[in-house]
């Protein structure tokens, strides 16, 4: 803790060297001023009265009175004592310091560490009111006596401190100890410690201080964000795994490296299909050795005591079958996770980045993640990139690997079902590797520029040359093909195969203006692609020309003057694109966005749009409205109509997006959001609706303006409603509510109509002071119970957050 430095500053009265008029022992002199200074007749006592001030290069002390005993060497300051040794500051009613500066005794003393304030401003402080107004209070400490054990180590009796920017005289929470051993800026070791809050809600009228932890005989507290030691224990309960207790330990490995190890125990919940039980060790390593290098890595090992599962079956009856008992007699055993991120800049435009993620099996995320959205991850993505950017070029190489999480397959294989039969792993296609090079736009002649981009990509499983879906091309591990071709390891027609693709796109462009009316840009390009199937040996070739034209204008109207001025900006635009002919054909199965476009030629496509904006005098956007219409002009087919809206006025923020298919007269996408107030005091609601076949925007290729025609029939709809809000009352009470509903269109068995289904609801009630030094919250979370149809899992949690100290309690 930095408290000893404050004590050191006080004890420095007996040690600092200054010139006349006061000499506190041989070589111990300070500049001093007082209304009256007198020595006793025997010359053994000095008395200074009225506006006493002692100043040295490192210390300033003020008090109403000061006595110095030459024989004992004791210095006593009384009345409005204030001492400053940047960045520390202290106030006291009385202070006694011994001759050697090893012990000090105080009455009514408070010590502060300040930030966001200059040394001159800190030295100018004269009253406690001045102290309140100065910068940020990082630490506030009080003690009745202090003894120096070493140059920067002190022992303080009856210590109390608050690492918070509070009202110094009205701290809303504090840590107290009978005795504390402090090493300045390093750590504090406290004996018989308690943590309490002042005037807690509901009981504050009867209880001025409420302990939030039982008395602890020993506590280690790091006094720096980068100081080794025990962190706040974490206790959490979820319907998945029951109660979890975790104790993080933090190690500083240097100025730019640190490590956190967190042993934990999951007590398990046998009523849940998912979840874990047993010990876990989680570690996180972070490093920033230079401005060019940074990264982090996390890993966890878990010994799961719960019963082994069939990796392909999700229902509870199938998870624990009794036909063999082979799985029911086995523990799941060792499981784990790993993630890492590294960023490296080499200079001269070279840079590299790697983001890696993996789990031991496909069920792991669903077992350890209570949040309903986080549990729905379908895959984990790992990617590594090396690139170079110059003034006229960009070159890059990357590799992307995905781990499929749809089933419970182990990362390294070896799965067996409940009968003991080997279950083949999934053959997920990976982007491994890809190389891309671009020559950026450069002048050709007059306003004409040219550029070239090229890319090579290989999409393939990590092993083998086939996705192994079987002749029907449909991967369903629970329903193998009748002819047994699925999962046989051999390539058959209809399966996805390892494939290489080379893409080349030369392009010329020109831009200019039509007087003061509009700006116009045009371009022409040729895209050439070649595919080589590694399983079939088939070569596919496709090439086509492209041309585009865009014209846009801008009209501005100004209304009002000064701070009330409003600018109305209207920006109409028209874009045309043509792909008149396609030579050759792409493979029948598309793997990515470049395989999909240009299934056939389109002579002309176009989009017309008008965007309007209202801008405040300072340039901030007040409102925006954009409407547009796409069309396949040569075919006479209208494409989707679309509109976007955003409006911000005072506490209100409204956003919206709509897409409408005029041919089939149906909405293909609706997004709406409303927020009133702020995140701490306000309400919000968002609604999202999307046809599962995708909007025209998602169906179009990279070279198209208008997408392919929507499939026939009425596709299914995915929609979701999020609502919630928070409110902080003047009394310090806070209330929050968050809910996720969806899908909203579910046929019911009884009525045949639709019914909304909630996915997660959370209610939190909290209390904390205005300075947010601490906050106590109770949470109630409700989620559907997967083990009981129509059932609900309830979770209750309590947490206490102390500024600069951490959060502990049960998670929500």
C-alpha cells in the first residue's frame, strides 16, 4: 500500500535537510515560517505557533503549532496538520514523530495518494476542502501508529483504507485491520481484517456500518495493478454445473508479462444434460514487450467426473443408454480449451497476426457457458495472417481453420458410441492456405487508373480430400447413407472435395464531374477463375467481363443561425452494373462468395437511392433517412426495396432497417431499435426478423448489385426480440432488466397459432453510493430447462463490487 510513503513523508520532518532558521539536529534543517517562534531558556525546546509552515525540496508541512524537544528528538505538530510529499498528502489533528523517524503516532489522521494533479497544486493545498477538490483519490488510509521496518516498509496499527475516489470524510466503504505490514507500491499484509460499507440500504437507519465479509485472520492485498498475489475469490452457481468456486492467483513476470492461474471446482448438477463436475485449472498469460508486439494466451484443463456421452446424440434418453453400459461406466475424463492472440509489426509495412481457438470436444462450450447466445456457437475459428502494405501494393497470406461444434466429436478423434462402435470425425473444410496480392490504383492516362488483384486459395479438410458426406451430399451423422458411402473415407461424386482456386481481376477506372451537378465514376474489369478438384481431378474455368457506373450528387440547405443552425443534406445516387456474358462455368457446389456469383449473365442491374441527413451546427448527425430500389433492368424484374432510418433527439435514439420484396409482397428483413436515456438510466428494445432463405442482399454475389430470385414457397422466419432497461435512483438503488425472446413465431400444439418463447430473462437489484466506490447487486436469471420440456431453470446470485478491489459473490 502507498500508506507507508505518506507516513514516510510525515516522519521526514525529523530527517530532511534545509537551511535556516530551524535546525532540527546536526545537518537537519528546513525552511520554516510561523507567526511566533521561541526557544526555551535551556535551549532544549522549540515552540512555533500560528500558521507554521516547513518546506523542503520534497516535503511541505503546515500546522497551527509545532514543538520540538532536542533531548528526545520528538517533533509534535498540532491543529490542522497537513503534509504533502508528492503524490502523497495527509491531514491530522495531531502528529508525533520520534527522533529517528521510525515511529509516528496520529490523532484523526487521513493519508491520500492523488493522481491527475500537479505537484505545485498539491503543495498549495491548505484545508481538507482543498484536498477534496484536487485530482483523483487513488487511495485513502488512516492509522493510529506507524513503525518503519525498512526504507519502504512500515507496520501500521489500527489501519483503515479505501482505494477509491470518495469524499475523504464520508468514505462509503473501507477495509480495516488490527495491524498491517505495508510495502509502498507493492503489497499489504493485513491481520484480522474486515470489509464493511457505510449506511447500507434498508438497514442504514439502524446500522451505520455493515460488514460484507466475516473477519479474516490474514489477507494479502496487492497495492499495484501489476503486483503478484491472491485475487478476489469467485463463487458462481448455474443450472448447468451447480456451484463453482474459483481462486485466482496473479503473478507479475516483469514489466510486460503477467500470468494468472485460477484453480476451481465445479460441484455439478446431475439434473442437467449439459454441464461439468470436478476440478479445473485455468491460466491466462499476457505480454506486451514492445509497441510492435503484444498478445495473450489462455488454457484450461478440466477433469470431468460426469458420465461419458455418445457424441452424436443430444436427447437425455440417448445420452445415457443402457444397452451396453460402456459409456455409463466411464468418466468423461480430461477436457480443456485453448485460445491465443498475437500481433506483430515488423516495420516497412510488414505485419502478422494469429488468433487461435480450440476445445477438447464439441460439447465443451455448451457445458461451461451458461449464456444462451454463447452456447449456440456452431464452430470455433482460428486464423493466421502475414501481410505487407506499401504505397502501391498489398500482399498477404492467411490460413483459416474451423472446429465444428455441432456435435460432440473430440478434437483429436477416437469417439465411440454407446455400443462401442467407432464414430468417424467430421471432415470440416478449411481455408488452408490463401494468398492474395493487389497492385493498387495507379495512373494510366489522364483521369484513367488501373489496378490488378489476384488470389489463390485452397479449401480442403485438414486430412483427406473429401468432406465424406456420401453420394447424396448431405452430412447427417445420425442417418448414414443407405449405401454406406457417408463416412467411408473415399471420394464419391456428390461429396465436397478439396479444391484449389486461382482468381485474377484486372480493372480500369475513371472519375470526373458533370459541372456542378454530380460526380461520376466508371470502371471496367475482367474476372477469371480456375478451379482444380483434388479428389476428382476436374478442372473448371469461368471468366466474365464487368462494367459499372455510379453518379451521385449533393444538395445542402441551411436553416437557422448560430448554435441553432441545422443543415439539410440530400444525396441522391444511381449505380449501374453489367455482366453481359459468362464464359465457362463454376463448380456445382459453391464454397464461398467467389464461387457463388455469376451463375448466369445479367445485362444490366441498377440501384437508385436517396439519402437525407440533418446535421447540427457542430457537424453531429441528428437524423438520417435513406430509401432505395434495386432492379434487374434488362429482365424487367424489380428487386428489393429498402429503407434505413436513424434519429437522435435528446435522450431518444431510434434506428431501423427494412427490406421488402415487391414481387412476392413480403418483408424479407426488419430491424428496429429504440433507446431512451443512457445505459445506466434508460430503456431499450430491439427487434430482428429475417427470412431463413436470406434477403436479396445476402443472396447476391460480390460482383452483383441485385441478388438471385427468392426461392418459391414461404420460407421460415427467424426473429428475436430483446428488451430491457436500467434505472439508477437518487437514493443509490439501481434496477436492471434484460430479456431475450425468440423465435416469436412457433406453432402451438393446442391452438395451431403462434406463441413467443423466452430464451433468457435477467433481473438485477443493486445499491451503491453516487461515487460508485462499491455496488451490491442481487441477480435473478431465468432460462428454459432443456432437461424438462416447458420447464424453467432459475439462477440467483449476489455480488459485491469494490472500486479498485474487485468483484466477489455468486455470478448472475
